[in-house]
């Protein structure tokens, strides 16, 4: 932080604010032109606007040395007396272990600085974002609004309940439902990802297919209790009539889809490590009674950009709110990962969690070959329903027969003959003790909660005590 300038000793001390400020003050707003990285915009007459260009910070208070020098001419004598000589400072800084530049407000006052109606506290700082409201001495004594010129922030406004705790950042991704953005805790201590789902994408007729608020809250509590090292942690869900905000842990490596798109197919050892983690996650979700229904490369997230990253499955929460028919009608793009039994009846008939196994097969096929399993020569729907795909030697010449056999067992049209998730984990291709130990070490290195032991998913060290099962 930049050191404060010398404050003249002749200024009187700050008076206590109790009993002086009332909630009768009227405010007026201005619509400034955005320039540089930020602007302090006054909401009361006679206060001046401050354009922010330097990173070292800007101060506001009674001292003439402040960048905004408050006097009785702007706010009156009785209100001026409760303002500190240097009341607060705004500055930019890079968050530790991150390349993200954020804007902080530091409270230097005796009577307090409030950001979005929350007291910052003397000597403390909070992250502020576009349209953060700044009040002095009392939460209702609003003087300024911070306006960010960062288009990543100005494009998205959080509801008040979230705005009091978080500041939104740049866009991380987008899809048919809406977008994903970086999210900062106000004190800058943590970063999350927020999935912003526009509910109008899931409307049928005059109604919305999302559950009512009571049911949504019940599902939220279930999802928040899910704990697995390969399942994305759900921090919170905030539901509004038009938008649902799903707050998730941040995965800095991005989507598996982008890694394959940019680098081509994965090596077989890399594909095995990643796929093993994905299957562990799906097995856990199935044990909790959750069928994912939208497994795809875009929903497999990487912890970092290393060659062998920790992997987590995301978007399992959305399947709790949206039925299959609606997903098929509303999700954009081709149904590349949709199981044959869903396509045969357009999602109207019952199905089992075996639909996830088909999707896992498509994912493994793409990881090993860098290609999708279906061609452009005929209808995609027909190819999936009839299981018309093949393992071309040109694309699988360096892939083991164990991997190909596992892939075929998952991409079996009849769900009753399709390999189940527990048996996938016991398949010879994944009974690689060295690989499992490496994954265990990876999980431990990332300080993730230990996986549950299960009779169908033995620890890597004990795999050898299990007899090889007869595959369905």
C-alpha cells in the first residue's frame, strides 16, 4: 500500500456521528462518462467527481492533502465534523497468487466507511466493483458510487444480497443458459466462479420449469452437502425470479474441452488419469441419487494447467432443477453426448443413470482420439440410436485394446447391457495401481477431503484383493 501524505495537525478531531446524521438526507445521481480504470461519482449536489488513473490510490476526507477534500461548502459543518481527516482510500492491487487486478477500499476513519450498506471497519479493506455504494459515518449517509470502466464488470450486475458479499469480475465462459464469471469475496481473500443462469431460457409456455423457491432451497441444501474431491464444490445458490446465481469453487485450468480443442487428443496415460477421476465423481453422484444427464467435455474442469491436473465434474446441480425434455429443447448445440434411450423417446419415457455411462463413453472416445465418434454423413440422431460409430485405426493406432474395449462397453446402445459405473472402475484399463496412486497423491497435494471407501470402489492399494468381475 502507498503511504499516506502528511495530515495537517490544525484540523479539528472527528466528532461522534451518533445523533447527527439522520435518514432524511435526499440524494441526487449523476451519469458520468467512464474513463480510465474507475471513477468516484457523487450522489449529492456540490460534490465533485474523481477520475482514477493511478494505481497507488486516491484518498477522501477533510484533509487538504486528500484527492477529494471535503469541506463545509459541500456537505455542511455538522456533517463535516463526523468525517475523518482521511476517511478512506481506494487503490488497485494484484491478488496474491493470481494475475487478477482488483480495486480495494480501505477504511481509515473513526466513524466508519460503509460499502453497499456494510461497515468495512477501521484499518480493514474490501474489494469494490462496479456501482459499489460508499457511505460515510452512517450506512445511510451515501456520498459516492464507484463506477468501474472495466467492461467485464459493467456488463454484469449482482443482486443486492450478493453484492454485499461479493464483487463480480471477468467472464470465464458462456453457454446456452447464460455465462460464468469470476467472483471475489469482498475482502479479497477468496475467488469463486459464479454461473449466471437466465431462467427465460428454460420457460415453457407462460411458466418457468424451475422449481418453486421452497423446492429450490431444499435442493440447494442437498447439493451443498455433497463432498467429493472430484466433484466441484457448490458454495451457494441465490435464486431470483429471473436469474439463478450458482456460486462454485474456481478451477483455473478451465474446461477439458478447451484443452483438447487447443492441443489435440490426450496421451493415453493422461486420458486415463483424467477419466478415472471423472468416473469416481459420477459414481459418487449416483450413490447420492443424482444422475448428471449433461456430462460432456465442457463440464469437466481442470484445477490448473499442469499436464496431470486434478479434475472435477461440474453442472451436476443443474440436473436437479431441469428435466430431460426441457434440456433437450433448450440446450444449444448438437446432442453429441445424449444416450440412445433418451433420443428414442425424446426424453418422455423413464430412464436410468445408465445415460451417464453413454456420455462417459463419448468423453473417453474424444479424449483418446481427439475426434467425435459420429460422422457428418448421416443423421446424428440415427447414428446414436443405432450405435453407428467405429474406432478408426488412423485415430486409435496408439491406443491399447483395453481402452478400446472399455469404450465399446460404455457406448452400448442397450442400457441393460451397458457397463455400469462400479464395473467401469473395476475394468482392467483402470485397475492401474500406479495411476491410482498418482491420483491419490494429486488429491492429497491439493488438500482435498479424502474419498469415501466403498465396497464397489476399493482404495488403489487394495485393488488386488478384488476378483475380476464378469462384465455385463
